[in-house]
């Protein structure tokens, strides 16, 4: 094997062990209880948050971990986010290309 191939493999392994994505999802521990997976086909990041007690929980978990250049498909499930202020998702400072709010006690 060539040296450069070994270096690339070692780098990828190290990043995997550290839970860092080369493509751009934040580290899992930084956005808990949300999760992020990259969708290469859609060129977006699928972010799912469950069991949030308020919109502030969503904001705290996600704010600062994505930029306006990030295309995010955001799904919030089984949460109580009835306290959403106007333009609340705009405050997250990310480009939300798909938003799903399921079983969130919205009235």
C-alpha cells in the first residue's frame, strides 16, 4: 500500500473514532438530544430532535452548530414546542430546506 493511502485511512479512522464528520455534521454530543446524518444524494443534513420540552431546547441544541450555507432537513418529533416565537426557526441561522413537526402538541 502506498504511504498516502495509509495516511488517508488512518485519518478517516481517527475522525470516525472522534465522531467528527468530514462532510459537516457536528459531533453528536454537541447537539444532543438531536442527531445529524448527511444525505449525500440531497446534499443536505438530516437533523432529528425528539423529546424537546420547549423551543428553547431546540435552539440550545442546534444554534451555532450549523451555518447559513448548511442545507438542513429538520424534523422535530414528540416534543412540546408550543412556545415558538415568530420567526423562531430563522433564529437558528441555517438554511432549512425541509421542516417537519410531528406530535409536538402544537395548537
